[in-house]
C-alpha cells in the first residue's frame, strides 16, 4: 500500500511514500494537504444570525479521491459536502453551518471528513463559536437575491438587545465599498433594578449601482460599546448575486486576415438582463464599421466590417476599440478588435 501520487512535486510524492512505510498514521497527512484550512473561529455571533464557513478541498493527486462520510461532534454544527468524488485538480467545499437558533454560548465542534479512496484516511476540522443570547438579528442574513448590475437594491433587518441599559451600536463597518449600511435606534426601555434593558435597531443595507457582477457574500460588522473586545463586534451576513446588465461575446473580436481593398465581417453579440436598444456602436478606427438596428430586444448581433480601400496601407496587425452604447440604464461596453491587413496579390 502506498499514498497517492502527488502531481505538483515528484519529490514530495516520494516523501509521502516513505512516510507511509514508516508510520501509517503520519501517512494520513496526504488527505490533510488537500484542505485550505482545518480550523475556523467565528468569534462572537448573534442569536438567529446565519453563520457558515466554507473550507476548500482540492484533489492535488493523480488518483481519484472519494469522501466516504462527514460528521460533526456537536449538533450546533451541520457539515455539508457538495461533491464527494474528486478527480485531479477538482475542488469541492466543506460547508460548516452553525445553528444559532437552538444553541447558545461557547460551542466547539470537530467535523470529521473520512476518505476511502485512494486510501483510507480522515481529517478533523475544528470549529469554534460563541453565540450570544442577548442579541437577536431578524432575519438571520441580509439577502438581496438577484440584482441587475447598475441597479440599486435595499434590504432591512431588525436587531434586538436585552442587557445593559447603556448598550448601543456605535457604527456599522463593511469592507465592500459597494455596500452601504446604517442603523437607527427604534426603541429603548431601561430595565429596572435587576432587570435587563431592551433596545431595538433598524438596520438598512443598500447595494450600490457600482457593484461588480458576481456572487456577493460580505459580512457587515456591528461595532458596539460592549467593554469586552471579543463581544464588541457582531457580524451580520450579506448575500446576493449581481448579474451583468450587459454581456458581450466575444470579449475580444479577432477578425482574421483582410486583404487591402476587400472587406471582412465578423459579429459581436450583446445580451442584456432585459430588452434594450443599441444606441450607437462606434470604432476608434473608421476602417471598422458597425451596423446597428433600432430594435428593442434582449440580444443583439452587431456586424463589424473592416474595409481598407487604400492598397498602399501599411500591412500588419490593425487594432481598435468598438464602443457600444445602449438605453439599458445607459450601460455601455467596449470591445477590442483586431485584424491582420495584407497587401493585395501582385498582378
């Protein structure tokens, strides 16, 4: 029996084989090497908040790798695996989801991932979290759903706290510049002697129009005046998908070869999230001519024709940019174009 063959470094593979013969226990490190991390500390989170972390597992070996099972030592953590059989360079994610509704206080979980191919092995992933019962976030995450690029979107959540009479949220921080958030205190009731005070906030989160396309998963951080540094910051998950207002294919138009005096035509395809009209399609080089229509539809095909009537034009690669403007909230795209200009055949 040997360990799987590592593709990235032959010397490393030989080292793994040697380790296996010395100690089968140490040889199980071949599986651990596929994980981007084997521990995560969520810090302090609010009750009801959506809390999860994704560990990447990549097969760095020649042999197929299969995950036989995954389990957790604590009911507070539910592990999920999207794909169990990995070929060379394929990846999957181990998602550790924390149940913040039914569990409170300090929680430590060990997630065990068991492999049965190419050789038996197991990897333990350690999870740490402290779930606060005095703060409740509803809903547990700010979810934007699908948002068209160039559009703004807004969502709200409520935050409730029971405890110190002077507790407050001082500010909201987010590393993503396309997300803007603010809190407004909506109620406060001081607790009598021996009773907890009650305070509520409304959290308003705005996704700006400049958000780039792609999956959005950025936490907001509620910064409070809690004297405990570990408890002073409370994360709130923000999720969404920004879809491109316009997409263009190909992103770079290669028109092949053109003979001076003869034209060559290729197509650019532009699609949008909803029907639109192409207002203009202009090239930085007048030898590239674009033809557009006045139609309103979700997909447009734009012919681009290159024509050089001067037989004495310098031959070689000719490059330019085609700027396409639409009435889809003023959205525009720019496509690099190129053609190889050759001299006409000698008669």
